[in-house]
C-alpha cells in the first residue's frame, strides 16, 4: 500500500472517530437537558419578578399575579437563585399563582416546561390556596 493511500485511510478513520465522539457528546448533552427536575419557588408574573409591576394596596399576591398575567405577562417561577419562565397549561399554572410551589418539569434555557399534573403547593396558607 502506498504512503498516500495509508495517509488517506488514516485521515478518514480520524474524521470518522471524531464524528462519532461529537455525536455521543451531543446526545449526552441532550439527555442531560431532558432530565426531569423539581424546583421550589414562588409563582409570579414576569413583570413582578423584574420589578416592573407593582401590586395595588388592596391586592394579594394571587390577585396581583393573575391581573398581571391577564394583561399579557407570563408566569414565572422565582427560586432562590434564578427566575424561570413557565411553559405549560396556563389554567393549571393559575392554581399556583402567588404561592410557593414545587413544580416538576424540564429546564430548557431560561424556561421551565412544567408537568402540571404532578405539582403541588408547598404552603397551604398561601393566597393561591384560599378557598380550596
């Protein structure tokens, strides 16, 4: 076998090996991002969390959050470390509005895709649980 043919064969094998390694790393990152997590925090509207919306004097955090979302803001989960936009069934998310909750789902960037069927409110005295 000539040197040029050996060189080409080695080059093809190196490229093939590198391609497989990149594909495996990408697959591992996708799998890690898709892992289900539970986060604890307060469910608010994005404008409240950013300090752009102030509740009225006679509003609870529940009524304030629902009014803010009704005006076009998004629900967020404000944890101790970070604020996540919530993606999920808005009617299901309303039950957690203004209260501390444990939500289960998947983190994708700054969004938390919520599995609303398995979530619960931590503090049953929160405004979100009033009358339930």
